[in-house]
C-alpha cells in the first residue's frame, strides 16, 4: 500500500440509467480502474442459479454465497470478477434469467455482505496496478460502499427513455420491476445518497453526460496520457 493520491468516484443509478457507458468513458479519459458492481451481482446470481439455488431460498443463497472464492482479473481498465477460479462471460450474466433473478438475490443481506469486502478491496487492486483512482458503479456505492468517495454521482432518466436504450441494446430486461425491487429492499436500497450530485440524463446523450461529469473530475484528475 502506498500513500500516492488516489481518487474514488462513485456512480449510482437505476437499471439502464447510462452508468456503464459513462463509467467506461470516464475510466478511459482519466485512467481509472472501472468497477461495475452490477456485473458482480450478476456473476454471483448466474453462479448460484447454475448450482440450483433458487431466488426464494434466502438460506440457500446465504450459504452458497459464503462459500464462493472471489478474485479479480483485469481486462484493460476493467475489473472482472473471478468466481471459483472462473470469469463468467458477459453472455452468461446478461441473460433474461439473470435479469429476472438478480434483484431478488441482491436483496438478500448475506449475499450483499459476501460482496462488501470484495468491492472495497478493489482499491487495493487499483493501487497494485498503479491506477490513480477507480470509478465504481452500482446502486449503493455512494451510500454504503464508499460514502466518503471524492465524487458521488447519481444518474437517473425517464423510464420510457431507459426502456428505449435497453431495447436498442437488444436486451430483454424488466427495468421498472428491477428498479422497484432495488428501491424497496431493506438493505442498501437504490436511492440518491445525501450530498451526491444528481443528474437527469433523459435529454442528454452519452457525450453530454460524460462532459458534465468530466468537468467535475478534472478539478482533481489529469486526463490519461
Ligand atoms: O447495474 P446492473 O443493472 O447490471 O445491476 C444488476 C442488479 O444488481 C441490479 O438490479 C441490483 C443489483 N445491484 C445491487 O443491488 N447493488 C449494486 N451495487 C449493483 C447492482
């Protein structure tokens, strides 16, 4: 561990709010490790479903999530979860079965606990690979994982616009239902944390959102060379 300055950026928001594209672009622009925690919840869900664990079995979910071995691999500036030694490919974590189940699994406190230290540990991963900071996206990053992050953003967009974006990606995803479950769960619900910068991207394209957030980050970070 070094004392080199390190910048933490948290981006939260609902399904298809533009978090991933924005985080990816900012990670390239400012040389930050990109950590998509939604992909972690998806990976765990896909693995547990594969092992026959059901969404309505919180005890089974708790047991199975306490037993997995989690490591991190890097692909460019992106952190990929390895679960029991395997990277589960995007094609397996973005299926309609995972879309339909992930919010139920993510509502189980023991599963969230199993991911807590792993998510915070991404700072060490970023430092070990000499990144000057990391950008982490999810639902509870600015509220629970890194409430003291240097920058905390919350992205939202009109539900119709988000459904249009997801359909344009060719994905079958019940965005409104996932948001309802993510907002209403007891542990770490989706909400704009106090003090975070709230951005409505309904009428903004990706470049405009990236420019807006870049203006904030540029007060502290030089662009990647
Ligand atoms: O970002 P995404 O749509 O890929 O996330 C998939 C699901 O994972 C989301 O519906 C809720 C859950 N999730 C969560 O509960 N907390 C996070 N920090 C990230 C995702």
